[in-house]
C-alpha cells in the first residue's frame, strides 16, 4: 500500500510538471506566433510602399 501511494504521488507530480511544461510551451508558441504576425504585417506595409514608389518612378520615367 505504501509503494502504491508513493507511486501515485510520483505520477501526480510528473503529471503536474508536464501540464506546466505544456502551458509554458503554449505561451511561448503564442508569443512566437504574434511576433511572426507582426513581422508579416510590417513586411506587407513595406511591400505596398515599395510598389507605390515603383509605380510613381515608372510613370515619371515614361514621361
């Protein structure tokens, strides 16, 4: 009975640790995801700016 109780306590502790690890990984994933989305938004804005500049330069050079 003592062995079973000790084993159950170990399993419970391991389960708690794994849940905490999973939660940490989920938070890290969400931070990375937000960072990637911010990078994409920034790059989309830069791409739009470059396209507008290119269009203006092209129309100016054709004249």
